C-alpha cells in the first residue's frame, strides 16, 4: 500500500496530524499496539492549562483553545472541554514562585488570579490551613475529554480517506527510489514522506530509518486514585498542585487522582506504576491536606517524553533528512494538539521541495492552513508535521 505520507504512531500526535494532513493528501497511520492511544495519550491527567514552563508549549496550548472549545461540526457529539480551574498553592516565603506561575499564565493573554490563604482554602478546603499562605488560580483551565478528542481525530482522518492500521509493529525502514518503504507485522507500506510520531519509541524509529536519533528520553510518571475522606465533596474542586511540584490532586468521576508529579527517566515500554512513588505521593498529599489515604483505589503509570530543553522537536531539522519529520512534545501535552497540528503541517519552501522546517510556532487560522495544504498538494508536494509529539 502506498500513501503520500506515512504517520508512525497512533497516539494523539499522530492522529491529529493525520486528521489535518488527510484533508489534502493521502495518509497512512501505522500503530504498533492493537489499540490507538494506548500509551501516553491514554494515561494523561486530561487537563487544559497554559501554566506551562516551556515557552513553545504554552503558546501552542493557548492557541489550541479555540479548536477545543469549538471543534468542527460533527467532530464530536459532546463538548471536549468542561470547566475545572487550576489552583497552585504555596507556603509562606514562596510568593516569588507564585509570581512566576502567574506570569506564565498571563504571558499568553490568559486569566490568572492571585489568592490569599482564605480564598485558596475556600476553593480546596482539604488543605491544612497552617500549610497554605496563598495561591494562583487559572480560572479558565479545563478538563479535556481525551478519549473523545482522540476518536474525533481518528474518525475524521478516516472520513478523509486515511488508513489507520493497528498492530503494525515496524521491522525495517529503508529508502528506495525516492520512497520510504516501511515493513511491518501487517505488511509493507511506502510513501515519499514519513512523520515519526512514535512518542517514547521515536528515537528507535529514527534509528531504524538509518538517521541519527534526536535524543528523546521517556520519563515515567506514576498516578493513583483515592477516595475523598473527611466528608468532602470534591466534584467542584479545581485541579490542585503545590508550587514545589511535590503533588497534584484532581477530581475524577467521584474520586480523586493523585500524583507525586514525578518524571523518572525510563525505558520505552508499557510503563508500570512504582509502589515507592505511589507511597511517596500519598505521603506528600497527606502532609499538606486533611486526607487520610489508607490505600489507593487504583494506580498506573505513563511515559512523558522529553528532549533536553523540554520543548517540541521541530520537523526534519535535527533528523537531517528533508523527507522525514520528527514529532515529539516536550511535555506530552494533549492540550497543544489542535494548533500544533495545524501550524505544524503548514509547509515551507525548501530546496528539496515543500517540506516541514523547524521554526517557532505561529498562530494559523484554519482556513489559511487548509488553503496552504491544497496549494502545495496541487503543486505536487505534500507537507509533513513540523512540531509536536506524543
């Protein structure tokens, strides 16, 4: 089977790229697992926030809001976002760190509110009163229906003619007569251009293509759920974390998700939760709140994939090949996908043809994006994803 672009990876990065690319090019998505979004994309905290330290990620998240709030007609049956809010709390002497969080949020034009201890306790009454001196609230932070978003991209890509093949673990990748030939457990496929959106396996795929890996390191994060003790009703609480990143708590389906906020370098694998990390997360939460967590109700782990600067890998630049683009995000964020995918697939003229080039993200209206794709498709070239990951 041949396509204009092969997308390697069926997570949120690969499927969002396939959704937009397939509007003007033939696209084939290859996923090694039997289910889409099995790894990072299916194990996210499902939060929309612009309180992100990496500059490119913060801008992409803010620019993605319009799509998430107002997706195309028929993309999903129900809203993708529901109000939640995001509260960061601090102890005495940590106000400079709260100022930094406030500055990150407002730097992209989003709203942020400085709160005193009383207002923070009113929003999250499970805090120990003697351990909080203030906070920053991002009132427009939201919960994301990640499953609906993932399926919306997959359904839309298929409706555009894209082929999505699961269980297609890659055995070899080679360049032959101007085409990339990708051999998998489900058959052999070819295309002139390849988008590597393999997440934690991104460097492995790059090496299979005979190119130099860019240095993507998977990091394990462990999470767990627990009951809200003390007679609290958490349903209307915001997502809450402390400014030290020692823990976060988020309401989820009548219970609470908790995490140590860890990022432990790990191998690319089906990540398992670490019992020590679960115990440390429970301890940290109990130190700062009134919760008594006898045992977690469930626990899991996922991989977050970083390069050294924790910003997105951008297109073919680091891969040193005009017909292969890398696609990894510095923080595995679901909330950057719509704008990252649209701005990323905007082609730029290159001496080897219209291929993706590494550059800072810019806001790009959907009509402009689609017009650009059609123009270059008519010219005989096909764009590839420039920035963003799984």
